[in-house]
C-alpha cells in the first residue's frame, strides 16, 4: 500500500520536469511516426527518435539546444521548432511551419504525419554538405567561422534537404539548401 503513493510521487515529479511545448503544438504520436522511411536502416545516419528531435550547441554558447518537429493542434500541419539557449534562458523559436490548410484551401486536406525529419550535423559533416550544394546568389553561404557549431539537417525523406545554421556574422539562423 505504501508503494502506490511513492510511485505516484515519482511520476508527478517526472512530469514536473517535462518540457513545456509552445502553445498549440504537440509531439508526434507513435502512429504518425510509424513510416518505414523513419527506420534507421533506410537513412544515412542513426536517429534514436525517428528523426523528430536533434540536439547540439547550435548557437555556440556552450549550452545544448534542442530542435523538434511538432504537430499543430490548430491546423493541419507541422513545424520545426528550436528550444534555444540565450541570455534570458531557453526560448522557443520556429524555424519552419507547414500549414496544409493554407497551402490547399478548400481541398479538405487530412494531415496524417510529418513528412520531414531533423538531425544534427557536426561541423565536419556540415562542411561536406555545404560543399555539395549549389548556392544561389541570394543564399548566405557559411563562412569559415560558421563551421564552429553543428547545424540542423532539415529534410524530406529521399527528397529536398536544407541546413539551418547559426551565422555568426548575421547573429541569426540561416537556411541553406543542399538539395531540391
């Protein structure tokens, strides 16, 4: 009988440490992530969370940041969010949002699962990806100092891919496409 209150206390304590997600957003369900493309055997690197979370010191401040693919509770779509450390502590930043209701109005689009993945590219791999890209004149191409931190690999499975990296000169995250 004493075990139940102790177990309940432990569960409630763990809940207190849970990350509070941005309003209107949730984590993907196991069903939404059940596609074969999310299996590690089908990808060039391993993901312990089916390519829905990436971690690294993305802005170079010595603290680990986290990127998540989240699902909207308000519309058919998903987004790439970054839980980024800064001078005021950690804050949420949205890097990309896909709203299928806006993209396909009056089409009764039914959202089934996120079609994007996210991963962490260490600086050396980040450099190799940039070396394979064909930047347009409008792209902010990473400079030598930008390769000090890992980058976020944001990709559609077996299709388009882009990097989000912290540009030291711009003092912001920049998107750089490496495939279409």
